């Protein structure tokens, strides 16, 4: 029993490294694809990364068939996984990419051995790993602390501890059990579940954006749901009770999960939140049975499952980038999740009762639950929004715009902290942000709007434009009395305009943030709709317009009474794009009904655009 306790701990750390590496893998692969599509650069590096990723998928096939050799395979793969995870904290894109691939390769080899010999350990280990991952991310306001360079020292200690634990377990008389194994369908279920958990079901900020509810509520809810496999009564009910005995109960739970997910995607508020929580609860009640299904070929099943996971992740990425990849993927977000849910829960209909070990085989449940409750309270406390100290008004207002490039600089270093410092240095009271992600795998799952608002002590208004998780935002140091937003007509990438009303000089000022499309036809439609949304009166309009001075977009804005502060105030209209050696001026802050005091372009290289700041009264 004691050995199994430590085995679960070992597996939980491997799975925690898996979730951390998944986010890095997708972010760095996205960076390679982005450069290849938009700049025509890095194609050889992309090909090498693709080959290594495919090789990573094949690692489970190296699992030995001889039960006597599996223990050695588990030890070796755990040690190599622990070593490969260390460089993941180094903020160098190539280092992170290859570290993520290596970590996942050895983690997959380890998990294939686990499915072949100690499959029941996977269920509590998965629960503990997910809880730990969500706990860490809640402490960082969705920014995983293990992505910071300073985490490298902490990671060295964790990896060293895992290596010592694996070596000690290797010398214990703990032979694998022939009855404690999963098969091909269990590996497939794992791959599909991995996508669901890493993209939504264990990502509270993504769940909050899906349902348009608050983040602390989803932190508390998803953390609690992740512990369901650790509660003996619940595991006994799901593995040996009605779901195990009745086809119709399993079908009902599956339908509840599918319909709940669909409702959460289409509705907003408490109804959407309840539907998503119900879907995730049904998922957790059926997943253990799915993971323990089958009796043969677990390594092949895991290889197929991880391939499906990668394909689902790519399909999900295409649902955001349909304008530049495959247009048929527009609106494909929900179908992708529904397919993953069917693949994750389908094997639960194949599992035989005798394959499922009783809940009593999970050691020390009270200890795990005690730790979980303490962690749940701590994480919920950190997730609670401690309100920023906002100014009621200012006599002279500083307005800014910043395309934050999904939190990366031009070379794909994670630079959210540097971007926050740039905003601080600007002294902006209200700033429009573009290319803002709030839970995509391709930007490490960080809610950038939430993180920046808490880091800077500012209020945020966020408008999602694609699949709930990417869009534009306004940050404000001033109290916001009213806000709103709308989508703009878009045949290419969907975008929109967002509004926040603040008090400047004792008079309400409507501030707007916008992002316009890449083609002239798109911009013509969008700026017309945006100006209709703005209407008349005192206002500012800031954003990445993808238009240079002298363009039809520029002329249209001028025709509606807005002035360019750089021209009106006689300031140098410096270019803003790209950040390094800028050549084009496409980022603007326009004002109407205000007098220019100052206008400048900051020289920060934290993003791939430069930040623009205008002071007016």
C-alpha cells in the first residue's frame, strides 16, 4: 500500500510535467507556423519540429512487453522525463520547444508502462496532477509560475526529488499486476481527455470566458471537480455502482456531458456556468471507466490517443486561425470539443466490470483529500479579485494603444511582464489592447486580460471575438461608469470594437478600442460599422488599424471629426510596426472634443508593435 502511494505521487508529477509541456509545445509550434505563414521564415525549423513531434508520438511503442522489464522502463522514463523538464523554464523558444517534446516523449513512455502494469494508479494521479496544475496557475493569476525563469531552481529540486523517488521505488519488491492494466481503448480515451482537460475542463479562466462568469467561481468549481476521483464514495459509485452496471446510466451521463458543453458554448451567465459544471461532472464520473477499458495493446492505444490529441489541438487552433489556414474551420471550436468528448467517454461503454479495481485500492484517500481541501481554499483565496484602487477622474488624460502580440515579442519570448512594465512606464490611464488571448493553448493558457489588469491594478473590459478566448480589451486606471462592445462585419478574421466610459476633467469621455482586418475591403466595412457604433460626441478611438496615413481608413476617421494628435500637436509621427526597426505607422490614438498635450511612440520591444501614448484634456 505504501509503495502504491508513492507510485501515485510519481505518476502525478509526470502528468503535471505533461500538462506544463503541452502548453509550451502548442505555443512554440504556433510560433513556428506563424513565422512561416506571415514572414516566410523558419520553414526548416518548423519541419524539424514536426518530425520530432511525430517521433514523440511513437515513444509508447518502445514499452517492453515483459512484465519484469516494465519496472525498469518506468524508472528510466521517469528519470529522463524529470531531466527533460528542467529547461522548460528557460525563456528561449527553441530550448522550450525541444524540452517540451522530450518531456512529453518520456512521459508517454512512462504512461504506456503505467497502462500496461498499474493502470488504476492513473486515475488518482491524473486528479492530483490537474489539481496541482490549477493550484499553481491560480497563484499566478493564470500565469503558470513554472514558466518564469526563476522557477528553474525550484524545478531542479522537484526533478531531483522525482529521480530519487523513482530510484527508490525501483528497488522495492513491487511487481506489476497482470490484472491492473488498460488496453487500446483506454489509451485513446486518455488522448481525447488530455485535450479536453488542457483546453477547457481544467482551465478555469477558459471556462470563465466560455460562460461569461467570473474567474474565482470557475477556479473553485473546476478545482473541486478535479478531485472527484479522490472521493471513495464517488469512485465506488462510478466504478462499481449504476454507471458500471447500466448501459442507460452511462448513456444518460454522456448525453448530459455533450448537451451541457453545447449549452455552455452558446449561452451566457449562470445558465452557461451550470451547464459547463454539469458537463465536467458527468465527464469525471465516466472517465475512470474509459481509462481502464480494454485489455490489450495499451502502448498502441496511447500512441493513437496522443495522435488524436495532437489532431484535436490543431483543429482547435484552426478554429482561431481559419482566416489564414482553412476557412472551413470557422466556428469549429464546439464541434472539436464534442468530438473529443465522444472519444474520451466512448470507451466507457467497452470496459468490463472485472477490469475495474475497487476504490479501496487507492491508498490514503483521507490524506489526499485533506491536501486537496487545503489547496482548494488557498487557490480560491488567490483567485478572488482584490479590487484595484481606481481614480474617479483626471484633469489631463493619457490614452494609449498596444498590440501585445498574444504576450510575445517578435522572437516569441514570453514577455507579458515586460509589456506590463511598458504600460506602467507610459503612465496611460486608459489603454486599448489588441491580440489578447484569454486561455488558448497557443499562448500558454494565460488569461492575458485578467493577468494584466491584476498586475497593473487596472479595471479591464474584454471583448472576445473568436471562440470566446481571443479578442480586444480596454484597461483603465479610471473608474468605468459604462461599457460595451460589438463585433464588426468580418469575412476574414473576426474582430470588434470595445467601449469604456470614464470621467476626464469632470466630463464623461467615451474611449474605444478597435482592431481592423488585414485587407482594404475588410477595413472599409469595419471602420464604417465602428464609426456608426461610436456616433457623435466627445470620444477617443485607439487601436491597430492596419492602415497607414493617407489610406482610405485614415481619411474616413478624419472625416468623422477625429484628429490625429501627432499631426495636430506637431509631434513626430514615428512608425510603430514592426517593433524592431519600425517602418509603418499603423497604431493610432485618435481624439475628438479634446485638446492635445503630448503624443509619443515608446521604444519598448516587448511586443512586435510599439506602444502609442497621447495626453489630452
